[in-house]
C-alpha cells in the first residue's frame, strides 16, 4: 500500500504509551506502530510515556547542566562551538539563529556527540566523515562528562528501539534501518533559557521557528514551564505542555526527505516567558553519516516522484549546522 501523505491538521499532540515497545507479541508492536504512524503522518510530534530512561539519570544530568551554565563566561568560552570542526561545545546567548528572519536565539547551549562511556585515555576517535571530531569537556567539572554520557547512552538505547517501530509504521520489515544506524549519529544538546520579558526585543526569542535536521529528536523539557510550541497545518501555534514522566518526540528533516514527506518535520519554537530559568535536553538522532537519503520503499510513485536531491546524512546535517551558526561566526 502506498504510504501517501495526508493533509489532516491537529489541535493537540498525541500521548503514546511505549509499554509494549519491546513486547514479544507482534500484534502489540503493530498496534503501537499504527499509533506512531498516525502521529508521524499528521502531526510530526508525540509524547512518549514509559520511555525507560531512569528519572535519577535525568535529574543528575540536569543538575550537571545547571553547574555548567553557572560557570564563569570565560570558562565556557574556552569551549566555544566555533573552535570545533564538528560543532561540539558551547554556544553563547544569541550565538545561534534557528530562524533566519530573527536576530538570534535567547539561550545558551552545549553540544556533544557519540563517545564511548570509558576513561578518556581509552577513547578511539570514530570516523564520521564530514562530522568527525572529538567532544570537548569543562575542566572545572570533573563528573560532568560521565553525567552527560550516562544520559546520552540511555537516550541512544531508546532511539535505536524507535527505528524498528518507525519501520513498522512505514510498512517495512522491522530490521529495515538496522544497517543504517550502526554508528549512532546523535547530537545531544543542553539548553538554558534565561527568563524572557513578555515584551522582548523583536526578532529575539528562546529558539526561533525551525525544523530539526536529523531523523527525530528525543526531548526532555522542564516541568511546569510552558515554552515549546508546535505549528499545525493551519499555521496555528499549539502549546506542547509539559507532561510529567514523558519525553517529547518530533520528526526531523532527514525523515521527511527520506520518506518524501510522508512523515512530517513540523515547525516549532520555544519562548520562555515564565519569569524563571528553563532547561531542556534534546537529542537529535540520525542515521550513520555515510547513509544516502534515497527514497524509502513505498514512499514514491509515478504520481508522487521523489522531490529531493540525494545527499548523505552527514553532508545534510553539516550544511544545516553551518547555516545556523554562520551569523555568530562572522562576529568572532
């Protein structure tokens, strides 16, 4: 059956229980995949209940993030992302601009990529083509690296399990993506949003309206602070409220390109007008960087031909990151 896109809009974001994600019962996995398909085709966002990442791991990671962003500016600046060939490290306030129509994003960030959770002396740098390069770590926080990698690898495990469900949702064999995610191309970010005045400078918000670059994003967002908004097909902003115990998942442009827009990469933004600080942790999960984003079976037809240039995942991600950080690089 043709995986044809639909034009259905949405007024809220579905909540999906993942308790059967690893069930041995194919009927239960198929039912879960059908829920996921509906969310991916019509919304591009959904909440995950029973995601499997321990709460104490999340709490420890957030505590470490708060310590990092509280460091003196000069300490964080030593890890500036523009010093890295593969976009790892620290982003200052207004250092990123997700929406080219804006003047900058009102957050600080810290980016890291795949790294084995072993002593630093034992690390062998992985060849990731366009995105090859090591992570950077603050000397002032001796447990920071371990705290980050504990969460990172827990989220990687969740991300790997998601690919088999996405395959089912696309009416493909469950192992369709297995040979395409042998070296998880996942970028994790810590984000710190200072309070934003209700009437802030025009063109400056937490993160401007944008779509993500990779296949999907696994997002932890702080409870009790409303900031994330998702645009529906009618151009209306829908609040992605914080739901205790859940993660938010949204699709990115790699999946949209790969599926010829059967799966939706939905525009979203963040505005922190809560009057207090806000933290979040997105993990952007893509395929191995050398995978070509060619048409996925069932997503094209003579009436609906493939509409995108075929590029590798690494080429695509790097080009998008270069565009995002270009405005702040020019000021260095």
